[in-house]
C-alpha cells in the first residue's frame, strides 16, 4: 500500500507530547508526505501551523494515522477511524501498551519501514452495543476492548439474564458482566478471571464481575454470536452500560442490551518482528529470569 497522507493524533497530557508530535510531523514531511493533525493535537506541533481536522475528517482524508499516547488514546482513535478503514500505528508515551508498541526512540526507523512497505498488519474486531427500550434502540456505542454492564447501586447486586443467539445461557446475581473482544481480554476481563485470547481470534469472552455463586465462571463464545442481556426486577435496581469507559444513560430494568460484532474491524500496523507473546511476557512479568 502506498501512503501519501498521514494523520497525527496525540494525547494532550502525555509526557513529551510536544517533542514527539513535532518530531513525527517533521519526519513525515521530510519523507514527502502530507500531514494532517487532529485539531486538539495541533497546538503541540511546534514551529508550524499544520493542516488540521476532526477525527472523522482525518478518516476521510488520510491513508493512515499515527497515534501517540497510550492504549486508551489508540482505542478512542480506532473507534472513530474504523469506519473509514484507516490503519493505525501506535507510539507509546505511557507504560508498556498492548496496542501502542513503538517507543519514541524507534519512531523514525519504524515509520520508514512502514512507508517502505515493511510491516505486518492485523485486523481486530469491534463490538457494537445497543440498548433497546420498548422495542426502540435508544442508545448505541462501539467498543474495542469491552462492553460492561455493572450495578450503579452500591448496596445491591443486579440479576442478569444472558442469551446467546436467542438461546438462554444463564441467570446470575453479580456486580455485573463484561463482554470482551480478544483485544480486551488483557484488560478488565482479565482482572475478572477471564482467559487471555490471541488478538486475532474470532471469539467473545463473557466474564461475570463478583458473582454471588462461585460456579458462575467466564465463558468464551463464537465471535459471530449475538449476546443478549436483560434483567430480573429487584427493589433497588440500578445499572449502567459502559463501552471502553464511555458511559451510557442509566438503564431501566426492562431494557434489553444486544452486543454483537461490528461489520468493520480496525486495522493495526506493526513493525516487522512484532510479537504479541513477547509483550505479554513483559507486561505480565511472565518467565522472569528465563531466556529461551
């Protein structure tokens, strides 16, 4: 793929954001690319007045996007750019990330490799969640990591009824339920005891949050499944839907939530030699002191 127009998106409060965005902008311009900077990131590019645009405008105008910050910054950019089929490159300015895998020290080298066609590409799927009330969809949001239903009443659990493709799975009293993509299996679902999935699998993790019955365990279903979530009435019902930390309006006990894979995935470009398992070992401190 030939790249001619690049997008730059940064996390405004990240350490070294001005230095990194300016270096990236200058390097891409020297390589002959046109560079468009996300509007809120533009003030951090020193010495020039760059062409700017919203995330949706970047998706319409750019061939790829370089996202500078942490995994959260890339998640936000990916939700906005997936519909435009815009591939993303992640530059890490925070702690070690699962998605942003290029360090600032290696920016120029790895960008040159990508521009010369030496990279690997992954497609990872996105979940879409809909709240249906009285037969009408009243809210819709996408999630790259997870869709979470959790109690909003601090004193009582909620009783969740789950169906898979219309077939009853279970009913559980708990603090909530996490519906996770493989990308999100290393995030909140992991802390709830869920399995780590290889990121390109077509599968969905359902992990209960603090279930009342210890026999309620995480389960993995097919990636094409439709997950239906409803509730049983209770005197002090209170619940909320959260998609990648984006909160919905409060849920009603009669609401139905449907979660399924979106039609378009998001695309990640990695330097050659990218190794998901190496990142797992570093992030989770596996095999400390052992060398293969």
